[in-house]
């Protein structure tokens, strides 16, 4: 049950799940709050890459290394080892594993392999979010009573009420809604730096069919992976917005990214959240 504004502002323990696309200000919010009080910062993407997809990431890298006979020999006689050095600030290995669909010669993945990895990512994200209560307990036991769950942008795509109810039971789910200006920035960034994304299976199949028809392609392997990400991002953003709004309406609260960017101190952020709850 979400707290009232009065309950939230007077609570000694602030526990939040940040919901929204990457780039809406989740890190900005976390940094402002951390300047005033100590917070345990839980990254869903880090948990996914370091725990639930770690073996898959390593196996993928090892398979690529073994394509070179010289490196394969060094690996098999244990002259070299491979590690997944994923960190809060560097999630490149997890992102590279998720990959982009399309022409393998342009760095793309075949559709079957891409959908397999998408399914693995979904299950990993579900598990990472269900781990939140345990990490809250660990943080509390170590003397840190405030908690921020920095959830991935694809949280709304899980369509898993158990996950949302668990997060709502232990944290306030806070949706940071992108302003028009912020949306334009997100879209521009996707055009210049297209990155791997998670898509629900039915949505992906529908959009691939449209993209193939528009470009008069016969096979997914003809698709330029980066071009497809640029094309689909606007559609993905439009799809996710009502999903975010529904979760926030049912389980949490909504603030606007433009209002958040105006905040310079933790008190202003907390006041903004309280206003959203009131």
C-alpha cells in the first residue's frame, strides 16, 4: 500500500524503486538524496549482469575466443582466464550479451538467438527485482536504512504483478515521467548511440514484420542492427509510457523529469515526491 504524503515525509526510512526510461533522471535523483542521507543503491542491471546472466555472458565470450585456435589452446590449457568485470558504472558486457537483432556481418544476432537472450534477460530481471526485499534486509543489518532500487527501463515490460506487488510492499515505486524536451533528448540519443534493448516477444515480432515490409526485406538477417534500433526506439517509448503510468497509478507515484531537474537539494526532491503522493 502506497504511503500518504505525510507518512512518506515523516518516515525515517526512505525506500524507493525508480521507474522510467534510462536518461530521465534516476541517477540525478539518487545522487541528490545521497548527499543528505546514506542510501543503499541497488542496481537491477548490475544484479542481472553480475549474478543471473554472468554464466551466459562468460560462455558467450568463451565461445568467441575459441573461434581463434591460438586463443582456444591458451584457454583450454588454462594459460589464460576470462572474467566478467561488470560494475555499476560499466554494464557493457551485459549489454553486449543482449545484443541487437539483424545481419551477423554487421554485428547482429540471428532472430532465434536474439529471442533466446531476450527471454533469459526477462527471467533475470524478474529474479533481480524479487531480490530487493533481501537486499533491503542486508542494508538494514549493516546500518543503512534508506534504499534506492534503480530499476531498468524494461521493468514495465515484465507484466508480472508479483514483481510489482513485491516492490510496492517494500518500496515506493516512483515513476519519473519524461517531459517533451526530455523525450526528444532520449530519441536523439537513440539515433546517435543505438544500444541493445529488451522487447516483449509479441511486440518484437510485430515490429519486425512492419520493418521488413517497409524496407522490402525478406529475412531478418538483411536488417542493419543499428538502423532497426533507431527505427523501433520511438515505437518502444510510446509503448512503454502507458505501462509506466499504469504501474505508478496502481502502486506508486509520478513526478515529471523537468521538475526533477530543477531540484538541487535532497529536500526539494523529497518535497516533489510528497507533492505527488498528496
